[in-house]
């Protein structure tokens, strides 16, 4: 029997609050497990869950996350938009004193009806999110749980991982 996924953002946000202590215990538990085995489980669960969740029905990441960008990404997108890099930076980018660049608004400038209007030129952070396909899950627990209450994919992968690892 297929597991019913939680996709309601209000429910996920509340469940994240309700499960704070449980998730703290789970993070400590998961750190003690073999990293390669955890990655294999996360990747397998993600392959089942991700296709069942329509990110364009959510858009919570694009509506709520700061996006880091680099020079190559800014150059590519400014060229695609047929803008000078100076004009692009002035309109869309905030630069930190250490050279870090961020998109200057939340939600993202390029989000319309929960869809990315520059999808083929989206930034690496956007391409990688929610990062359940990447290695070293054990080393990304802080970031994962920072977004656990905001992303249906992360929420459902973590909840199924709890079962797969016999945590609960």
C-alpha cells in the first residue's frame, strides 16, 4: 500500500513545530548511522516521493528562500535577459562586503504563478533544492531541517527515512 504524502504547507509547518524534539533526537540518531547507507536510503525514498509532488503547486522555496548566486550565473542570466551585467546587478542583486551575491528580494523576481520564468537559467541553488539527491545527507542535517517545515519533499523524505531506519 502506498504511503499518503503530506503536501499541505500549513500542516507541514505545524507538524514541524510539533516534531521539534523528535527531529532533534532523529538528527542525533542519523549521525550515528553509516553515511553511505543513509544516502542510499534517502536517494531511494526521494526517487519515490519527488515525482509525486508538483513543485509548481507549492513554490514555497522560491517564495521564502534567499538565493545565493555567482558571477557566472549572473552573467548567463543577464545575457539571457538581454541586459547589461551592471543593469542586472542594479535591479536584482545585493552584494555583501565579502563579495557574496544574493537575489535582492523574496519571493524571487523570476517567480510567476509558482513557476520559474528563467528555468533554463536558474541558479545552482535552485537546481539543487531540495538536495535530497546529493551525497552526504548526514552533513546537511542543519539545512535539511531548516527547510523541513517548508518543503513537502523534504518533509516526506525525512518522515519515511525515520521508518526506513527503524527510528520510529
